[in-house]
């Protein structure tokens, strides 16, 4: 009786990994944690002074809503000409 139980345990231990290897499926299908997911795309804007493109969230805006790449360019104002 004890040999039958040992044989059953050995079959259960080795049967699962062997069949998974033959099917080629990974052991777990967990989605990536939220911290490892890529960030959502953000709209790009162009600096009103020098023309450099930057993410909208990083832009410095003046009173009229024009985007600038830095506070210095915001103080300098929009490009002339």
C-alpha cells in the first residue's frame, strides 16, 4: 500500500511540469503590476520661443496659454518673425 501512495505522489509531482513543458505554456499568466506598465502617451507641444517639442505636462505656460520649454523662454516671450 505504501508503494502505491509513493507512486501516486511521484506521478503527481512529475506529471504537471512535464505536460506544461510539452504544451509550451508558462506556469503563470499574471499581468504586470501597475508600476511596471508603460505610462500613457502624452500630447507633445512646441515651445513658442525656440520651437523645441516637449510633453504638455512639462510645459511652462504664460498668461495666454502658450507653451514654453523653460521659465527663461516664457520671460523672453514668443519668437519674433
